């Protein structure tokens, strides 16, 4: 779940979806690529509008946009923007499609004012009801695996933010340096004098 998706969210999603898919082990004499299971990464974007349209759900896969051909692979990235559900939640549960039901469930599960709506969804959607049961029976190993994945994501997110801040600082520094050099040239300083000035750190 991303509470406030950063600008690098798309490539972040692609990176972790790739790790999820390629973490499958198909080594061995009796294994082939056909044994790879489908991998779905569902990204819940909790605050703000990340994509500019009003659709709350998008599905991404390998696709050639010029020839309109899908690779038909086994990995997909699904995004749910919870900030776009205010109108959807007002619909009767019976009128919601599966995607709407899941999205409303994720956003309003802990909202006491929507308790009846969540109960209606659980009665209508067997898959969501089963997921609720699974959440209550997750093993310690699965919790640990999820914790390690969460730690990796946090580490890489923090690293990406720091690196981008440094790069932005360098870009600003170069920009300011260029402006200062131009002013010095305009004031009559020679190129050699300007170079000496920066070489000496003055």
C-alpha cells in the first residue's frame, strides 16, 4: 500500500512485480516455463489522485502500443486508487462489480459508518469473504516473509528519495554555477580567470 505515491511509483511497481514473478523456482528436470504461475501485484494507492483520469482501477501488462498487441504474459500490475471511491461506495453492494467491491472493502474496512456496507459485500463476494478468513489464519512464516518484503521496499524507497534529493541538489548547483559564470563573463572576467576561481573553490 502506498499512502502518498511518489513520482517513481510506476517504476517501483514494475520492479517489485518483476521480483514477485521471477522469485518462482522452475529449476529441475521436470520443470519448464509453462510451470510459472501468474503473478499479480495489486498496488493500493491510498491518498491523492495518482493517474489523471477518474477511473479508480487500472491494469498494466506488457503491451506493444504501436501494434496494439499484448504479450499475453503471466504478470500484471493492478492499481486501486482509493481516493476515487466516494461515488462507488454509495452504490448498493448488489450493484457493485467485483473490482468495485474489493476496492470499497479495502478503503472502508475499518470505517464504522460503513460496517453494514462491508457486511453486504462479504455476503455477496465469496472471494472477499475467503480473503478475510485467510487474513485471520496467516502463518508466522508468511508474516515474516511479508515483513522482509516490506523492509526491502522501505529501504529502496528511502534510498531512491535520498539519491533523487542529491541529484536535484547537484542540478541546482550546476545551474547556479552556470548563472554565476555567465555574470562573471558579462562583467569582463576572462574564461581562464573563471576557471581558476572554480578550481580554487573560491
